[in-house]
C-alpha cells in the first residue's frame, strides 16, 4: 500500500469512474494528465543523458560504416580466395591513365604547339602570357626593381621638408628662418686614391699566386725575392734617416761652439767705438749745405713725384704679369689633373689590380697614419702540402677597412673618443647686495 500512496501524492487528482462535469472546477479536478506527465519525465531523462533525441542531428545518432568489418572480410577471404589477375588489376596507380579519346581541337600534336587565337578557360590568358614573357625577357616588370645608376637621383636626401608647421611659423615669424640643410661640396667629387700612382685600386685585389698554401716554386720564389728587396730598401732608408739626424746634431753643436767664440771677441769692439767717435767729429767740421730756394724745392718735388709714379706703374705691371702667370699655371694644373682623372677613369680592372696599395702618396687626407699592409708571404718552414694543415691568418675586417681608406671612401682620422664640450661660464649675481637707503 505504501508505493500506491506515494504515487497518488505526486500525481494530479483524477477520477476514472465518474465522467467530467460542465463546470471549470470539475474540469481541473477530473482531467487525466498521465500521458503528459510520462512525456515530461521522458524528456527530462533525455536531457540528462545528452539532449532530446528529436532535436539532435542524425550524425550524432547514427554512424555510416563504409570500411566494413575486418573480421568478416578475413572469414570471407578464407572461403573465397581472389584470383591473381584480380589482384593485379586492383593495384591502381596514382597517375591517371592516358586518355585515348580523339578530340577535334587538341593542342597536343606531333610535338609542335599550334598557335591559336582562342584559348580555353583552363589555359593561360593573353594578358598573363604577355606578363610572363616581359618578365622572362627583361621588360618593365624587371626594370622597375633595379636601382637607377644615372646622374639624376630619384630622391634628394638633403631636401628641406620643413620642421615647423604653419601655426608655429606664424608664431615665430619675428625670428630668422632656419637655413636649409645643404650637402657638402666634396659629395660631388670622385674619391681620391691614396696610391702614389694616383690610379684607382680594386676593392678586392687579385691575390698573387705566390701566397697560395701550395704555390708553384717560380711564383713563390719571385714573390719572396720582391718582398726581400722591399725590406732591404726600407732598411736602407731607415739607416739614411739616422745618418741625416746624426749630421744635423753635429752641425747644431758646431754652431753653438761658434757662438761662444763670438762672445769672447766682444772686447775688440771697443776700439771700433773710439774710431767711430773720431769720424763723427770730422763730420761736424764739414760745411753745411746752403738753403734751397722755393723753385729748387718744387723741382725736387716734381722729380720725386715722377719717380714715385714710375715706380708705381712698374709695380702694377709686375703684379699684372704675376696674375697672368698664376692664371696660366692654374689652367695648366687643372688640365693636368683632368687628364690624370680621365686616365684613372679609363683604366680597366687589370690596371686596378696592378696598382700597388703599399706605395702611398706623400700628402694624405688627414693627420692620422694609415695602417700598414700585412706581409702576405709564406716562409719555407710554413709551407703546407695540405689545406687542412693550413693555419688561418689575417683579419678580414682590417683588410676591408684599409681598402676603403686607400680608395678614398673614408677619411683617415682617429675616432673621437672624448668630444669637446661647450664652454659655459658661471657667474654669481650680486643683486642681493644692491640696496638703497631711504632718507
């Protein structure tokens, strides 16, 4: 009796024997809601288990088996074994088979592609064909990405774009406008090579055959002889400079001794002073010249004026000749420099390779000294017959830096480690001491 009592408590009231009546109270009391309650309970259970079945898609409810069961396939193959011909035919290639159908408008012929005006939608269009042809044969599509090397630049980095706006310019109109940024004059000149011959040096010089790790004997012997002669000549110059310095010191010591001897002979000058006094007395006893008349003075004045004018004209003529000579010398030097630069420009790469970058010009750019070129020479005991036994020498960064200095791309100067600071004078104002006493 307990389950039935519990069921009646939870369910809606109902009467099965008595039919419904016409009043609203009787309708609510005597309606049978068993099916509705059961349906709600089923829906609640489906929601708890993952969702209402009627609302879920078919892919969540069903699975399509396209592979089949491997167990059933094995059992079937044991009973019904396939033929060898069927196995060979079942092995399909990834490459599609050749189509043997005959087409009326086929582009593939006996090896020659026939030109046709109309192209199918799957082929290359005329516009794309023209673009690919222009790109392949160096058309405008290729030239637009190439850096221009003509004299007319596409962009001026020294152009003054103006840092102040319109409002700021009107605000500071009483100030002087800022000067535009101008490029240095040397930017338009070609770099000057520091070699003694004046010829351009190649950026990467062609190495000598004698510096190879396994050179030929003739090339190595020629190189070591040439470098030995250079060292002998450098040692001779060093000894000559030391000898000149020694002679200079000897001459300075001899001149100092001569000055000491002159000081000792100062007593002899007293007699010369007495003789000069006697000559002065004789000059006083001479007859004084007579006074000149005004006519004589005017004549002397005219003569002096003519002499002064003649001397002035001679000086002007001499100065004009010197100015003309200076102009002629300047023109000759300019023509010589122009011819020299033309020869340098016309020199080819072989001449650039032959230029010796060790013999430098006397007048260098800047006061700093150029780094010495490394001695690229292998001694007999350092020769190796294998590239693996060769020890790397030199510094690529130093070589590139020296090459840029010799070619005139950079100025030979020391780096500024401590830049000069602006001088500022600090003064103490004494306004607190300025006071007035009221009467």
